[in-house]
């Protein structure tokens, strides 16, 4: 047993002993947690708190609310998600009930997301009162914020940069502000807002009430509190168990050479319900999100490059359960409020131990359990051990699962799901006899696998197994389908080349081109016939038609005169006889038959749809979309082509209009579906 394991075991034993000492009948249990009413909150506040769903105060609320009601300066260290907004919001709002609508309180937050979140929370607390709250932050228009400040508001919540901007523009008067709150103080300092915070504080009255809340108390925060607060009461509510309580810490040692693949294996093994995946750079954020999407995971990236509307769209999808994984940088994740986050995953380990605390504080919130998973490469070992030294966190080491272990785990999960679906059911002896007969046949294993896919609702595997056919033999270049050839030259290009051809006017009198090149016909060629083809060296086409038969060919083909060939008909017939599934050189996947010019079978209509592989559409997804929305049967869907941004498929003529009507306007991968009859070239 290593020294670290011994230390961890000793600390665990001490914790167990403390729990034993505080067992039934002990003084610790007899000490009851006060209610919100016992904390001295007004009836209007109590009604709002009850509507918000709070039943019992958290530690930070129990400690901070009475001090805030007495207008005592406080320095609070408490983890993210412990109810700090209510701890300072309720006393401030209660003190403003019945007062004139002038700016009396200022709350500074590090990001616009957190400012909006705090403003929304305070608005809910003040729902039964007439206290007004306004949020001002960067990245938004100044006009509406100026109008809101001119109308008069009692609480202003904002980011340091935008608040200082309004103060300097004289849009926000600080002379009446008597309460200041610094929320997530360590985050604001790490983002470089120290100068803005100092400028704002120095513009406020000296007899103000100041409260500082922070997940960690670095030296900069302590110096700030010493300078700008009056005899603050320190409340270290998460000093000893910061980031440990309710959170299970896990790490995987990786080489760093294939971190994308290692992350994929970790996600498949851990099976998180929802996860926030942290990266150190914006490039990693985009790459990881794209990699997860390409492997079928519902994931999106969020970084400082996104606009506010895009951030709100992504966060809305995450809260509605449409996304399972959110990939973000530390700066982009500040202010993100996801109460039901089961996992936090460090794709790259942070260099700062405090950053790790902020990351992992996103899970295990409000008394819920959470798991923090880290991928640690040899280059990150130093930061990892520094974390254990500073914060006494000893994560559990886990080994990356092998491919066989992953396959076994997936098989076990499917077996458990099968037992959950079918475990309590019985079947007739006739079906049992059929099962034995199917299993004993040569194709029995495949048929059973298909049946299991139906039961387990895995349509992708069903269709892939049903429709997968032998790959067609690659055809010679001259026989390839039109989709495999380079696109035809545009008319404008042909016109350009035609314009560049020498005109007859460019020739001088003796037949020499102005460029100096001799454009006269070669010697021995008669120029009298049409097209200069009537000379002795070049027989006329009529003469060639009367030439004697060619000698026998070694390949056995007919040696008679060749007949005119309809090349388009021959090409279509050859292609129609070759069926299967293959990938074209440009990456398009084509199934069954390739179809030229939007052609369709007899009594079938070819339809165009503006969704393709870029939107994650595959064969199974197309079948599911069309069949579920239109109600047609699978056999009525023919000749599917899935391109990069659009698709083609055939349906019977009598249902074509109904299919178009039912699919148009539907949404797939955030794109409005548009279906119409395919246009022939």
C-alpha cells in the first residue's frame, strides 16, 4: 500500500469515526437546521422562496443571511451551486421593500451568463414585492440598458466592464448605492477585472455594506477584502472539503497521443447521463465537439467565439435534454447553470488547482452526487500532483478499458436491456419450436441478430444488416456513373474558351494568324470539301461507312460493321443491372441502384430532400424520418441516394404528394425539411 493510499484510508477511517460519534442520540443530530422563517425573512420573501421550491436553507444561507440582515461585511468561501444568490439576494431585497425606486445595491459577476442568472434569481425572490432588478453586461446593446437605468431600478446586476462603462457615461449614479456584492470574486480576478473592480469600488460611498463570495480565497481576494471591507466576518464553509463532498474524483492515465479516442472509450465506459467536457483551448473545443458528433454523440461546443444568441440556443438545448455533452473552455463555462449535471470531464487537465475546483464544482450541486473524470497525460502529472497536495483530493485511478472489455460491456448492457423488455414474458411452444428451427439453419445467427435488433430498437443495425449487399466490382473509368465523374464544364467556361478562339478576322491576307502562327491547312489536304474532309488523305464519312469489314477481334466480339449505339441507354441499362451499396470517390454513399437524371421506376416518383450527410443523415435515419412521418411501408421506398447536403429517393406515384406534404416543414438537425419532385437535367 502506497503512502497516499494509507493517508486516504486513515482519513476515511477518521470520517467514519466522526459519523459514529454523531450517531443517533448525539448532540450533532439534536442540533436542528433553522427554517427560512426562523432566519428572519419577511412574509413576501418566504412566499417567493416557497414558490421557488426551497424547503430548507443551505449552510451558506444559514450563516450569511443573519449577518447580511445586520448589514455586516462578510467574506464567504463556498462552492458553486450552494445557494449563494439567495444568501445575499433575500436580505438585500427585504431591506428595499417600501423604499423609493433608486439604485441602492450593486452586484458584480464575472460573466454575462452569471449576471443574467443572478438577475433572474433575484427577480424570482422579489416576485411579491415592487423591487426592480436590471442586468447590464457586455455583448448587448447599450440603448435598452440606458433606458432601464433611466426608468429607475433598485438593484443593478452586471459585469465589471459594462458597469464601469455606464458609470463613466453617467448613466449609472453610484451616490445612492449602499450595498455591494462581489459574486465569484476569484473568477473576476482570474479574468483580469481587478482594475475595473477597484475603479467601481472607489466610486461608491465609503459607508456601504460589502459582501464578497468566492469558491476559493486566493491572496488577491484576501487583499481586496482587507482593503475594501470593514471588519469582515469570514465564513469558510468549504475550506476542508472543497470539491470532495458529494463528488467522486476519478482519473485515467493516457499517453496523450490519441486523446480523442481515449475520451471516446471513457464516455462509452462511464456512460454519463449528461457531461460538461472541459478543454484548455477553443481549438480543442471545436475539435472535440466535432469528433463526438461524427461518432454519433449528441454534443456541441461552446466558446467565447459564439454570439450570445448562439450560446443561449446551445444552453437551451442542453437544458431541454436535446444535448448530452457540452464541450467548453473555462471562460465560456463561467456562469453556466446546469443543476442536473452528472459528470464533469477534464479532456485536458488544468494547470491551476483552483481551476480544477471551479470545473468540478459544476457537478454534485445542491446535495446531488456527481463524478469528476480527468484524462491525465505525462505532461500533466505535475499539475495533477499539485492538486492533491494543495486541496487534499485523492482521485481514484481507473484503467482505460480495452476493445474486448468495451465489447463485453456493450453486450452486457444489451443483454440487461433485453431481459428488462422480455424477462417477464412467456412464449408459446410453437414459437419455441420456430426459434430452434431458425437457430439450426445456416442463416440462423443472422436472423436472430436481426430479431434482437428489432427488440432492442436499433434500427440502424437492422437496416444496415438487411440492405448490406456485396460491394460491386469497381468499374472502368469510362463506365462509371455520372456521380463518379468530374462535373461537366459550365456553359460560361465553354463560352470563354469559344471567345478565346481566333476569329477569321484575325487572319491576314496570306492566311497567317496575327499571333505569328501559320493557320493554313497542312500540305496534301484538300480544302475544297466541306469541313476540309474531302482530300485524299482523309476519306469522307460516307466513304468510311462503305469500308470493308474489320478483321476478327481477339476478344470474340462481332467483326461486322458497327451499329449506331445509344450511349445513354446503354449506360443506364448497365447501371440498373448493378445493385448494392458503395462509396463514390467524392464520399457519397449510394444504395441499391444509382439513378441518372433523377430517373424513377415505372409508377414511381423521384423526390428531392434538402437533408444529407452533413446533417447526420444516414440510411437508417432517412428510413426512420420518412416512414415515421408519412406512414408508408419500407418496401415503398426505393433508389436512395444520400449526398453531402441533400438526398434523393423514390416513392409510388399515388403517395408522392402525401409524402411531400407530410415531410415539408418538419425539422431535422435544426434544418427545416424541404421535399419536392426531383428535376431532371
